[in-house]
């Protein structure tokens, strides 16, 4: 994951209102995850400022009358930063000072902010422009896995479940068949001790079948009642 940029804000002590406006904008951009952090540097108190090996991805300079004294050093610092890394160099024209042609300059009409009747509107437009320069990161959508095993697995489970139920029903049928067969065979052999013409194979077979059917119906109803009871207890 690519880290969001860190912004340096270079200003002087003669524009506290505009410095505050810029800090507020950068704080909102940090909250929106457009930038990871920002650092404000008062060039009036630290005229020999340097990045000391840090890697800023954006440098914003407030062009005010007081920054004019160190303007050459500031622009040299910004130019050196742009040679070794991809960094956005931005100048915001607060007072009537010349801007650097190769840097990004705001306001977009290049008129000093202090010359405007509605400075709040100008800062609103500058904020929108800064947000376009530092957009929010795109959220990567993880696509579901197309692994064939993950597709076949539910089908295999369903087939296995159906086969198990069929075999269980078949085993129950076989059990009931032999149980009924033995039961009615015992009854009929007691009634007809001599297995001759008097032995009614038709009655024996019919009673055996009916017994199996009855037992299977009983088994089915018992399972349904058990399932309904389980659903009632969980609801």
C-alpha cells in the first residue's frame, strides 16, 4: 500500500490569518486521508531551514512580504527537492509578489489574496484545487476467488449429502423389510405348521409390504416431528 504524502507548509510571521487558513485546509485533507501529515515551518524564525533528508511529497509556500527576504533560498530548496523525487511545488500568492513560473501557483487567476474583497471565497477555491492535487486513495476491491475447488466443493457436499440420505433410507427400508419378513413369517408358520397348500403366500406378502409401508411412514413422521421441534426451540 502506497503511503499518502507528507506536506510542508513554509510561511512567515506576517500572515497569521492566512497561515491558519492553510493549516485548517491541510488538517481537513489529513482527516480525509488525502495526505498522511503536514508540517508548518515559520521561515522567519528558521531562515536556514532544510529538510534534513526527509522526503516531502508536497511543499506549499505562502508568498508574503516577509518571505521575500528569503525567497531565493526557499525556491532553491524547493528546486533541489524536485530534482531527486516527485514532489508537488506550490506557491500561494498572498501579497503582490512575483510567482515562480515552473511551480503550481494559487489563486488560479494569480491575483494576491489580500487584494480581494472576499478572501474566504478565494481560500475555498484554493482548498478545492489542493484536493484535486491530492486525491483520496482508491480503495482496492478484492474480487472473489475463482478457484475451481471452491466452486466444486459446494456441489460435492450437496451430492454427498443426497447420497448419504438415500443410502440411509435404503438401509432403513432393508431393515424394516427383514423385520417385517421375519415377523410375519413367524406368525404364518405358527398358523400353518404344515407349509402346504393351506399357506397363503399372497396374504403373507401383502401383510409384509403393508408393514414396511407403515414403518416407513412412521419413520418419516417421527423425523418431521423432531425437525419441527428443533426449529421451534431455536426460534
